[in-house]
C-alpha cells in the first residue's frame, strides 16, 4: 500500500528534550515501522507547501496517518476539505493521540471531540475489548505504557462503529482509546497513545497496532455508487394509472 504519515513536526524542533526522543520527528519513527511491513511510505509535515499533502500525494495515498497537537488552527481549510473528500472516496485514515482535535477528525465526526486530560507521566493500560478485531491481532490482553498523558471520559465523539481498546490510568480514569468508524467509503481508526514527551511510538505493540490499523483501513475496491435521479430498471414494472 501507499501510506502517508502526516505530522506537525513542531514539538521536535522547538524542544531539545523531545528532539532527543524523536530526532527526525515522530513521523519518521512511525514511517519506519510501516516500511518494515513492506509499504510504500511517504511523510508530510505542516510547514511544507500544501502541508505536504498536494493533490498528487492525496490522490495516490491509500491510508493517511495523522498526528497533530499545537497547530490544528494552522492547517489550511482547503487541505482539510481535500482530506475529508478523499476519506469519503475511500482513503483510510488513522488519527493518533491529540489528532482528536484536528480539523479533519472533528469534521468527520461532527462533534467537538473534547475530553479530559492530565500530564503526569502515569501508567496507561490499553485493554483489548475486541480480541477478534484485526487491529488487535498479536497484541494479547493489553498494552502497558509506563508513562503517558492521561485522557479521560467523557470523550465527545459519536458512538464508535467498533471499540477495540479501552485505556485505564493510574489516577482512575478510563478512556475509549481505540475506535473505528466508516465515513463514505473510507475507514477511520482513532488510537489514543502518543504524547510527544514519551517514546511511545518506539513501543513494539503500539507499532503493531498502527501496522494492523493501516492494513484494516486500506481501500476496498468497489464500484462507485450512483446518486441522484435514477431511471427505472429495465425489468422493474411501471405503475399503472
């Protein structure tokens, strides 16, 4: 598959501590994990022309992976419209961590996508609640992250089509941390972990979930539906007056 990993790439350039964890950016670590699966992977960042998401890049992307945090408002509305349209047309979308507040995700969800949060470096356990789901393949009962940012309910999203993971935190909160949706012909997976101050994207099980999610979200080759006014089928009886 052709995969594009999008990242703001701001924290890594502004913070020496974060740069020491992700010297080439979080997108580089995620991209390398996907390349190890044999995918054709590109990366794109906020400050590139068209945020790296030119028409050619979007038109040839099977699955887009999205990480954003401090610059949601700097993402062009025109690019957001193009990404949303590509999802409607069948492109897969994997939204990571604080990407829940991105314009793209909020537009596709139609809600505020707000939540509770706390930065205390506490333990997160991601519990597999649907062990038969392909995104959970190879994970076991849970993933343990020794240090992560807390996200807590209520998470203002539509009820997920499928719930794959629920997180629990040291402070007692729980969170729907692995949610799937379909929008148009595209499939979407939201995956919670990935705070920039921790090496979460080096964790083999986190990488495995993203790898699984990309395979799950790949476009399905189907005939485009016909919309609008439609004539009788040749075999359909006409009503008599």
